[in-house]
C-alpha cells in the first residue's frame, strides 16, 4: 500500500469495492438521521433549527441496526473508512464556522469567562472520572464535550487519543442527553438567576450548554419568551469563542492523556512529545478558520472575499461547506453506531452518566460564578 493510499483511503485502490457496502449503510443512516431530526425538532417541536442532533440519531439508529443484524463484517471496511477518514474531513471543514474576529466581540472580560468555564469543566470532569475509575479516554471525551462544543469536540478528540468506538458512542450519548435537558431548562434558570440581564443570560447559555445547535436553541427560546434578542447574539458569539478553543485544548488533552496513560499502560503508542501528538487534521481545521477570517475581512472592508466573491456568494460558500461538514460528521457517527454493540456499552455501565451529570453541573456552576464576577464589564 502506497503512502497516499494509506493516508487518503486506508486501503489499496484495488480494495475500493470492499468499502461500498459500509459506505452505503452509513449514507442511508445519515439521510434518515437528518430527516428525523427535522421532523421532530422543526415540524413537531416548532424550532427553526432542530435541537435534536442528527449525530445522536445516527448513533441510536446505528446501535439499533447493529442489535438486529447478526454480523456487520461485510460492512466493516466501509464503516472503518467513514470513522477514520470521513470523520477527519468533516472536522477540517468545520473550521469554516469560525473566525478570529468573533473572539474580539466578547472583549477583554468575555474571553476569560469562556476560558474559565472550559478549564473548570476539564478539571472537574477528569477528576470525577478518575475517582470513579473509568477509562481515561472516556473521561477525556466527556470533558472536552462538556467544556468546549459537545459532539464536535468528542469526534475531534476521539482519533487524537485513539479512543475506542464504544467510548465515543457513549460519550456522545451522555453529552447529547444533558445538552438537550439544558436546552429546555436553562433559559428559564438563566432568567431567574441573572434577573433578565440579556448579556449575562447570553453568556451563561453560551458557556453552559454543550452543543452549538443546543446553544442557539436555548437562546432562541429565551429571546422569544422574554423578548431579549441580544441574549441570542451574545450566546452565539460566546459559543463560537468556545469552539475556537478546540484547536488548542484537543492537542493539549491528547498530550496530557498520553503522558498520564503511559504510566498505567493504557497508552500503547510510541509518540511522546506535544508536537508528535498534535493531530494533523487540526491544522486543516485551523486553515479553514484562517480562510474564513481572510474572506470575511475582505467583505468587511467593503470589497469581495479574496477579491473574487461578493458577500452573498461568500455566505453561500460558507453555508455549503458547513452543511457538508455536518453531513460528514453524521455519516462518521452513523459508522460508529453500526460498529458498536450493546454489549460494549453495557460494559461501561451507569458511571459515565454520573460523570456527564457532574460535568454539566460543574460547568453551569463555574459559568455562573465567572459571569457574576466579570459579566458586568462585558458589553456587546
């Protein structure tokens, strides 16, 4: 197998037909997941954007199919391709969502609030995971999912720490369940604890709710019920700033995990330095963010993105790339669901849900304290 075949395909060109069954299964589940997400969240619940993540649906449907199909061996090559290759491509394309200018919108005090929430979530979650003696990789996934950006952070961190597929599936389920709870409850909680101050409410929703879609959903609920559209703007910006931190936190967590796990024998690799453990696909993620920033800078200066595309065309390009990033991630997690058996999830037990609960509560508490101390100086 040549280097380009190994890095791009994972198989030789002659073996490409073996990928077809698994790829078709992942594509079918991807389409069904998006359809159900829209049906439940938009048509039935009335949201403009469904808070029911297609990723969660893809995993659940994949697990259900895996439970009734006696053997997934014919699907394995294609599923492995989606999990390893399509996943990384989706993460790279996700970078188009971010721009460095979003960071500056929160100002001098807003960014430290986000940073404190991330650090608090990472520290508390990993400590609780250690006390419950769960696998370090699982605790790392729940920690980054809670503190940064939910499912996106989990799927980005999984290959960086060589996580097992069942660990990724469980972490996604845990994060999504508590994120959905926060979507429905936190708008009312935030209104009560911050006395209707829109900026503080937005900061709380943007830092305490896990998933980007869930943050927007929670903030939209608040904006509609309490007529505070500013809260939606602040929450969205705060969440984007959290997402930016993914490019720093995930390489650090990969290195930290490797150093800690090496002593216990859990880490089998040979890489030891931070540079060696830095996931290459994160560089692609950063490159896409830089391209987005440069394009936006051209538009903001009154010209065209890269001197080629006017504002409307540039927004359409961004929207298309974001959509394909989501499709690739859902397909990859459909592969995870199809490859994971209930027996492996049963092996992990109820403890990961306790870690997820503690993580969600701790991020909420840290967010409340940080906003109480610094929120008064944040103006947007």
